[in-house]
């Protein structure tokens, strides 16, 4: 799932200073029946937003989720945060639309919102300050893709019309700063950050797109690809340095992959009968969520080392998209039927009734967050109708209307 019908610049992203060709490969681990069962729990859209529904892209350690919901009497969507089961409208920057891409354990939310001039800018929402425009260096467009528990935000911005996109790191003290690219790279995107400050994304190079890591020491590292491939992208990183994302195979089919801290790449495979898969979220136990696609349509999955890849339950015959997972093994995403249905997938160990009792977090640093997704659809804005472009599930996204 790569980005939407709305793109920030030419986001075909770059890789790192290691060899950006092929990483050591580990075969998928055999599936076993030891994976705990999941139940799908639907959440409501904003009041009056049931015509198109709502989408979820992120979950924090407290079970709060963030995404976008249709608003009443409109085809537009607004960024939303669900505390317990209640959706909150986070507003816009003066325009018609917004969409949330991530939420940290403090309940701070980031994403993209249209301003009064019709441009989409990265935003930060906090309980103290409301929605805040993080700006863009050149006055064009930007998107915030992730935030960690220290309040560090990462994302991407345009450098000008028809010019390569750039990745940024934002802090309250220093504002928006560009992240460097590879020596031979030209367009780059930052998609996720962990609490240690390691950042992942993707970069365009002459050899193709490569997953990339910026370490908290300032190094930039190319993650490599599956054998004989030209594409990879890194979507999420946990506190152990494990990275989830995707790579094409030698036959040009996408596969969800896991990069280990020692540089190996694990092909996570596909669900039975499917052709392609993408990974978007990983927690601190190494559980991965994403999407697999084939003749059965798009199906959200969870992958674990002892259980392999397993399909998450649907709402009837709806297709499902899983984007994030926390350390309680609760996954978040949505299903798509006649409208979008925001979902959490909970294990048998977590009573569904507990979802309604989650309180707003205290204003203190919470360590050990499960770091998520980094979604292209997450940066897209937010006006019906939605378009499905190609075979990449993250290309399902709202169109931007100025």
C-alpha cells in the first residue's frame, strides 16, 4: 500500500549507506496453530458520518486509536481520535479535510490537514494546544507520518513543483529539519520513529526504491531487498530495532518482510491463495500486521514467529486492512464494504468490555510504545470519493479537493 491519489512531491524513496542491493534472506517461518484467536470490534464514526464511515491507522499502548472519519452532511473526512469507544473530531487547519496518521502513548496525534489556502500541511494535535500547523519549509505541502513518546515527529514535505520530496524530523525546540538522503538518492520519505529516535522510511535511488533507517546516532542505512529485486520500503520499527515493511520478489510481486537488527530480511509470505502482501506495523514482541491480497481481495493479517501469518477476522464479507499493533497484541485498521468500518482486533486474553474503559493518558512519558505503520493512505486527504489505484492496498485513499 504505497501512497494515495494525493502525493507529497515525488515520494519514491531512498536507502542508506550500506549496500542497497540484496539483504540476507530467511525463509518464512512455518505457520502453527498456537496463535491466539482474534475478534473484530467495530468502532463508531463521528456523529452523522455513517455515509462513508471511518478509517483507523494507529493504536497506542492504552488502546486509543486514530484515523479519519466522515463528517455529517459532507463527503469530507476529519482527523479523529477514539478514547474508549468515543470518536473525537480533531478539526482541520481551516480547510475542509484532515486525516490522522499516528498517536503516541500520551494521546498526541499527528497527520495532515488542509489549511484555508487549500494546501495540506503536517499537524500535531495535543490536549493542551489543540491542532497545530507544523508548516512546511517552502510553503507548499507536508505530511506528518509518526510521533514517538518524546514528541518527535517525522514525515515528508515538498521542495517545489515537480521536485523530489524530502523527509523531515520535527521537535518543539528545533522545528522542522530535513533528514539527509543517500549519496546517490534523490527523493525520500520518513514513515515511522521509535522511542530511541531511530527513523525508518524509503528512498529513491538509481537502482530503485530502498527501505532506509536513520539511526539515532545520525547514520543512514539502506536495508536492501529480497533477492533479485529493485524495491523495498520500511514502514515501522520497534524498540529492538526490528523493522517491518515490504520488498518485491524477483517476479515483481510484493511481500511483507521483517528486517532483523543484524541485517537479515525475512520473507513473511502471503495468506493462502494470495499473491502479494505488505507489512505496516510491528510491536515490541515482533508481531507484525499488514495486508495480503489475491483472489479473495484485501485481507488484514497478523504474523508472529511462532504462528506465522494468519488472517484477521472480517465483518461479514468485507475486505480488511491492518495498520498497527500494540504490545497487548491489539491490532487496528478498518474493513471496507459499502463504507469504511474502523476496527480493533482483540485477542481472547483482552475482554472486549475493557475497550470502553480506557482513560485519557496522564501527561507523563510512557516508555516502550509499539511503533506502527507508516501509511501512504494515512497521509492522504480526505474527501470522497475514494480511489483504488493498482494492486497496492495503501493506494486506497481519499482524493484531495482544493
